């Protein structure tokens, strides 16, 4: 059977970060304790994912996350070994690739 498409997650799969891009940024900003409160509320079902995300973004604002700082934080993490080579090989084989993630987008 020939595969036509390979889709993968980004955080912890392609990007060498232990947890998620959200947590990597929260840690770098030093607001883990506040975020952990929101995380706990989410896992207890007291707030939904949208509210947790909104609260996290508010923490980012409170702790001064600007685009330059964001790019500096994420550039300290690297892609996992052989990631680029794997995607090049898949492309040469005619296999389409996709990345699906609930992580952060920098516009």
C-alpha cells in the first residue's frame, strides 16, 4: 500500500520541547505558577479550553510577551533529529505532508 499523506503533531514530535509551546513560553516568562492554576481548573472541568487559552494569553500580555521575545524563546528550541531529512525524503517520494497542532501561531 502506498501512502499519499503523512500528518503529524508539532510540539514534542517535530519540535524538541518536553511539553508544549504554551508551556515553554510560560516557563520562559516565569509565570508557571499562575498558569498551573488555570491548567488545574481546566483539567477539573471548571473552565473550557477556550477560557484556558484566553487566560494564558492574558498572562503572556501581563508578563510582556512581544513578538521579538516570542521568537527569541522559540528559537532556543530545535527541531528533533532527522526531522528536515524525513520531510525531504517524503516529498521526494511524492508523499504529501501536513502538521496539525493546537500550539501557538506567530503572525
